[in-house]
């Protein structure tokens, strides 16, 4: 997946077959290049806009930071740590999202798009997390 302007994606183009994605919008890690690409594509459909604010590297660790607005209207900030091996393949991506309301909205939105494919227990579900009054 290369951007429309011909630039290489910060990590999708180099994912190892057994790469792992961890993040604040996921209840557990997701493994596998195709699964990670599918999730990243789904995230993109939930963004109304996205603006990169930083990309840099220290040795085999790359850092990505951006701001986005969800289609729900919530603003969100994301930081990604991309870990590469000695050959340059991406072995692990860890994404953090804030603030909490936007992160939960993103997780719930992902559940609506790919929940059946990945398992509904992977994403936030307000009905499961509701506190019932006694």
C-alpha cells in the first residue's frame, strides 16, 4: 500500500508475515500481515481527516504521530511505535490513541466494521461495559 503521491507507507509495505499489532483500541494483539492491513484500512474509513505531525526513527524503532478527526466529530491523537528487525521487516506496531472518548469511539466503530471477522470481543462494546444500577 503506497500513498497516492507515491510515498511509502510508514509500516504497511514492510510488515512481516507474522507481525503483531497492539493498541489501545484493541482488547488483545492482532497477528498477521493481512489482518493488520485489514484493520488499518478499517480505521481509515472511520476518519474524516488525518494530519501527520511527526515521523522519525531511532535505530530500528520508528515513531509516527498524527491528529485525526473521526467521522463522529471527535478529535483524536495517535502515536505509533513501529519495531523493525535487522532486515527492515516490521515485527510489531503499537498504537496509542487519546483522548479516551475518541479511542472508545474508534474501537466501537471498528467493531461495527470488522467485529464479525476478528471477533466481537476484540473491540469496545458499550453494552458489555455498562454499569447496571442495583
